[in-house]
């Protein structure tokens, strides 16, 4: 069963898609079935610019272990900076 539980937050940054770089306004995060990754569940993150439409989107699907490792790496990088 899909959880459809999505955490949404405002972000400031940039993403690169098929047409080059674009501004980001929102990140949507959920732990649910992936679209592509061959796992039962993944942490799915969509970085988007809501004002620019579907072309301004970067999607990521991570295994739970990869997501936890990424969280630790982000925390360490922020603390080091």
C-alpha cells in the first residue's frame, strides 16, 4: 500500500535538468514505492521549481541505507563548513 505521506519544504538553490540549470523552490520527500529503482521502498526526493512546470524537476530515489548515509554526510559537511 502506498503511504502518500509527503513532506514538503521550501528550498533555495539550483538544480540541473535536461535543459540546464534552474532555480529550486520546493523539495518533496516521501518514503514509498520507487518509480525506477528495483527496491520495495525508497526515500524519494523531488527538487522542483513549482513556477516553471514539470521540466524544472530533479528526482532522486535512494535506498534507506543510502538515505541515512546521505543525511550523515550532509550534517558533517554543514558542521565542517
